C-alpha cells in the first residue's frame, strides 16, 4: 500500500494525525541505522516525548536516542526482536520490533497498543515513506502493527569554522541559511545544527569563539553535489581568510574525535594535531580560504548530535574576559 492510498483510507478518521516526516540513514561501516521521526504535524511534543520513552525502553534493537522538540532520533541495530507478544498497556505499550536493510530500502516494523497502534499507522502517512504493509489494524484496545518502507540514505556531517570578521557576520546563521537553502533546492533532509563553544582564550577568535556542525540525510547520488554546492556557497559568502570545513560520512562518532573536540574546548590545538586526528578518524578537511578554521571545523563534528552539550565549556575553564 502506498502512502497516498493510506491517506485516502484514513482521511475521514478524526483520530488520524500523521507524522510530518520519517527518514532512515545507514552507516555501512558499522551497520547501524539511524531513524529520524518528525512527530505528528511536527508540533506534537507530548507524542514525541511519549515515543522517545517507550520506543527506547521497549525496543531491544534501539541502543541510543534523543529528542529535539517534536523530532526524535533513534540508533538501531538491524535485525528482528519479537516483542509484540510482550506488550502491555501503560507499561510496555509500543515497540520497534525490527529494522531490515534490503538493497536500497530500509524497512521498520512498529507495533503498539491503543494510541500507539494508531501511531504505527499514521507514521506511514509521513513524507518520506514509500510504502506500508499493515499487519494488524490498531486503535482502541487492539494491537496495531505496520511495516513502513523508506529509501536508504546516508548521513553527511559538515563542520565549519571562521567565516566572520570583527565588524560583520555570524557563522551559526550563515551555515543555517546555506543548509536550509540547499535542503529546499536539492530535496535533501537537513537534520541537525550545533553551535560548539571552543576555548574562549583563543587569541585568534572573532568574538564568542564557536564553530558549527550540521548534518544531512542524502541519497547516495546526491552526496557529491551537496558537498560541492555547500563548498561553493561557503566560498562565496565567507568574510574570513581562514575559513575551514570538515566532512564526515556516517553515524557513529569515533571516541578519538570526541576526545579531540573536548580538548579544543579547554585549550589551544595545533593544526598538525587536527590533521592527524582527522586522518585517523576518517574525516576530510577542506581549506575554503585558509587553514586555521580547520581546527574548529573538526572539533564541531562530534557534537552535531548533542547541541545542549556543545554550547557548554568544561568545568574549570576560565571564560571571564
């Protein structure tokens, strides 16, 4: 059944509140799938909080999750985990039973009781869903189970530093605008944005000493074009002669990269150390207008999925100036 067919079937049901979008990306190196859901209408924060709690707790295949507003991220190990028979109202009302990668498609099996069963169906109405297989119609006291089919995408993380000058510009907003514009023009999914606070005593800082990371979900044939378009926009818009860019493909963050980023919050880091860390961790460094921005660009990459931590300095760092 297609998304449009399901929409027609549920269009007269007052209780059917569709998710805005569902996206799935695969990390080929680790085999991990990241599932990103924009909950009902993109504004159902209560539903997103409920889903984050129950799907994480009741789905053995989910090993990491987070919520940003109505958007939920799950990291999942593909494979079956039969749990629908163990669902119980209130305590274990919903689960992700399994995730499978089949060629260029990713299939997610949801199950749920009552309202959670309804959500198993209304996810299939979301943008990004290519097909749905209804195994059990939910609602009321009934169990709902549905498999949705999504295109298999890749995750691309981009870090940027040093785009402004003392009298003009802001890196966080420039990168947000570039990312937003490209998501519209190319049809890629703009997923995350983090502002990463770096060492405030850096003598080369413009003012607040932050770098930026953003992430996208892209089809394999979109990846090269997105990178080239991003580079071109950055070259045209930057006001600095030291702008640097870092690129990472994948979901799982190397611990060595996070260790580097934490050091960049508490002290000065050399370009040589940045280049060595990038090489070891599979991150590409690109000089847009210079080399100095490469350090902060690399440090921004591992914080893309933790924006609340990204803005903080480690305890003991004196930021009084």
